């Protein structure tokens, strides 16, 4: 489909009131729009466009200029921050319970003592409850909490991200528990591998990589010895390193041969690994990790699952540190469901990277807001610990 050269391709997440939509990303007859070309005149209209298109083509000549006299932000309020802080405090209690239980499981594994199916269920139950009750607070808290033992934190992260995706897909409570238990134990076998192998900063040799892959068999054995006999949990453990193209291991399964729960955990496991600091790699920002997942759609991971995961995590997730087009720095406090590039942000540093005397709440989707996010910053950038502002 050819487009006039004067048009500007624009993601729906960047649409503003007053823009003139000259073309969309598909033939007009395949859309529910009443006219071929229209002026965006309301927030509801933007939401409707977002439900039907990924991007549109804007005609700059027909786009109306908004009044420069409008205030920079419609309101400067601490309400969003207060609500998130309250949710974080409640959610932290569930996360602390899960951390204690998870630590007990991995201590048993490292001591060659048998854990139990009940212990695993007790570890994941608070996480499942938090996913159901406080999804946004939980994802923010996972970015703020201190990291210590990688295997325990990775098990926690994988479990939470997988459960969030399962919840998004309509899993009921019992199904979420199954998914969470499988995610928790997916890499448990690594606890019995040599620490020098897990902490090696250089590329592994073929023999070392073969030993690393043996953790799948070890994880499955540990689960069955603990009394877990549900085939859905065992499938997750044994298949979460399989890949859509057949390039994974240990069975080289592909496409629908891979159980759906294992496909979910594969994405969660990969995302958490990429956003965690490891001996051989620095942690990626969530934005970069999501970008990598999207580049591997229908190659390593099933496309619609990656799309769903991107939707629940957000392009710039709650709790992430971001730099704005003004040079200011803020923390994302809430998502905008249809416009993931324009969340709500608590601005804490000015363009010189000096703290404001009071925080500024900015909804980047507001009609009067001309600010956008230019990039996500690494955790701790400019000496900022997001937890200091909420916990």
C-alpha cells in the first residue's frame, strides 16, 4: 500500500488530539472507521484507534496546533504515587513470604535434602495471590527489590512473569498455581551444578554447555522426588528451554509440540534472565529485553504470546526509571492501557539532573503534554533507587 510522501507514520501510542489521520495501517474497508481521513478530537477516539491499528499516517498540514498557553501538566498530584505506595507495602508482605519459602526450598536442594510439593505450593501461593490482587504493584516491586541469590531471585522472577502472562490469558486460580509451581522449579536443577560453571564470565565450552543443559533433567528429578506428579508441572520443567523453531533443548520440539505452559515459562525465564545482572552479561533494561523478545517472534517464541507479554509488562514498565525528552528524569507510576509509550510518570530530576523540591506527576497521554520518553535508564542511574520513593 503506497502512502503520500508528506505523511508521517505514527504509532498509535503517540497520537495526540488535533492530529489528522490521513491513512491507517490497512485498507480503509477493513476498518470500522466511518470516513477515510479524520481529525482526532477526543481521548475516546484515540482509544478506539488503538484498538484497531498499530500505527497510522498523519498529515502535518491538516493537523491543528494546540494553544501554547495550555499548562504543562493538567495536574500535579501525589494521588497516583500514594496509591502505588499503599499497594506496594501490601504486596511486599506477600513477596517477603514467598522469598522465605523459596529460600527454604533452594537451601534443601543445595543440601541434597528432599523438598515437598506442599513447600513449593506454599512458596508460590502468595505470588499468585499478588498477581490476582495487585498486578501493577507486583511488577514495580520486582524492579525495586534488592537482588542477592541469583537462582532464588530468578525463580521468583520467572514465576511472577509467567503467572502474570497466565492471568492475562484467562487462567483460573488452580491453573495459575500449576503454572507457578512449574516456573519455580524450572531451573532448580542448576542449584546442584558447580558454582564455577554458573559464575563463569566467559563463553562456555561445548562440554560445559552440555553439563549446563543437564539441569533440565535434574530439575525434573527434583520435582518428582518432592512428590509432584502432575504432568503439567513436569512438562513445564522439561520443555521450557524448547524453542518455537526447534532450536531449543533437550528434545528439539517446535511449534505446537511444545506445551503451552512451557511456552509461557520460556518467555518469562528469558525475560527475567535478560533483565538480571549475570557473570557474563549486564542486565538489560526492560525496554531492551522486550525488544529482543519481539525480534524473536515466531523464531524462538510464539508471536501471540510475545505480544501478550509485551502488553502486560508495558514498553516502559511501572517502577522503571526513564529519561524524558526535556532531559528530566522520572519513575513510571502507572500504565496507559492503549498507549504504552505514554505512561504516567513521577518526575524527580530536572534537566540538569538535580532533584526537584517536590515531585511532579505527569500523565504523558494528556492532551496538553508535549513530553515523551526518550529511553529507559538502568536501575540506579543518577543514584536513584526507586524503592526510596515508595517503600
